[in-house]
C-alpha cells in the first residue's frame, strides 16, 4: 500500500520537479523573494539575542597567554606576528576614530543645552545678572568652553568603553567584567563628586571669597566659570578613588593590608591634595574637601579587602580545578 501512495506522489509531483530541474535558478530566486519578509522579521527579532550571546562568549573567553619576551621575539622574526601587530594598531585607530566622532557628536548636542547649563552653574551666585563681562568676546569664550566641557563629560563613558573594547581581548574574563562594570560606576562616582561640590562646597567657598577682607568681589564670567568647572572636575575625579582601588585590588596590584597600615600617610597626602584643590585658604573649606576624601579612603580600604578576598577565592578555585584536571 505504501508503494502505491509513493508512486502516486511521484506521479503527481513529476511536472513540478521537472519544471524545477529545468529552471532551478528561477525557482530559487522566486522562493527567496516569497520568503524575504519572513526571513527579515526573523533576523530582526533574533538580532539582539545573537548579539547578547556573542557578547557573553566574548566576556567569558580565556585569552591566549604568552610571555612578553616571546611576543617581542615573534615581532622581529615572524611575519604573521608583525601583521597581527599592525592589525592591532589599525583596530586602535578605529577605536580612537569612533571616540573622536562620539566627542564631536556630544559637543554638538551640548550646544543645544549650554545656555541652560550656564544658567544652572550661576545659581550659587544668584544668577547671571551678578556677572559683569569686561572683554567683548568674554561671553562667547565662556559659552564655547562650557559647551566643550559638557560635551567631553558626556563622551567620557563612551570613550572609556571604546578603550575597554580594545583592551578586553587581552584580559581574563574576571578582569573584563570588572572593567565593564567600572564604566557606569565611574560615571556615578564622578556625578556624586560634582554634586557634592556644587551643592555643599561652592556656596561656602563663594561666600568666603566674595567677602574676604570685607571687599566685595566683582565677578567676571570667564574667571567664575573657570573656577567652578575646574573645582567640580577635580573633586569629581577624586571621588573615583574607591573604584580605582577596588579594581586594582581585584587585579592584585594593591594589597588592603598596606592601605590600612599607611592611613596616617594617606591623610597627610589627602590634606596636601585638598590644599591644592581648595580655592580658599581657610581651614573650613579645606576641611570640607578633606572630610569626604578621608571617608572615601577608608571606604576604599573596605572595598580593597572585599576585592582581594574575591581574588584569593578565585585563584584557589582555579588551582583546585587545575589539580583535579591533572589527577584525572
């Protein structure tokens, strides 16, 4: 019975099979045209999942470890190694090019909001009406400088990500994940430092500077905005310290015991740095800068212990797996 139906199927489909064999390219092209909408929808829906899977494999791929001396020897003797080196240079060039394009884009975007940013930065002194320009081009210079600085600030996370992408293939999975997690955390710490400066430090610092020796200061846009932006930037950078210490401890470059033992020296260094950063010479504002930096230092010690403990645990697990593999 099955042979009968098989023969019947062969008989019924013979004209179509003969026609397909006669014009295979035409029917294949027709099939691709008919199924194109369905394939397009499938590729669009599957694209993010493919990229996530690809990125997950990238994060967890172990790099090829080679001694540095062997790498230099290969560069001088091996043509393929030299070609790989120039490929890396080309990859770095593309990362830098994308970073520059992103910087140009963020600066152009910041031009749309520069006036609002300037108005916001002038709040501690009571608004732009308190500023008096002397030079004809002073206001234009201030506008351009604030636009550039805000554009750079917006571009820093993406530029950091591009640098991470370049360095990631040579890092271990744990180091890649730490570096990737550090990018948004660095932005969060920087914003915290900027907010601390703007809302807590600037009002007291400006009050002291504007009435020092009972002389009323005539504020100029150029000097005021240069003072405000530089102060916010450097204190924002100082707030990155715990994150830097955590990553360096996780990578094994810094031991928490040394940080804990040298806390007195650290306070002396912090006081020197605070004296350089603080725009005033009074101990109140210098102490206002020192206080969060000292707190951040002790937070860094705690984070260093956590990171170092995690590193020792991972090394022990890796050694255990290696021993089990050797025994097996």
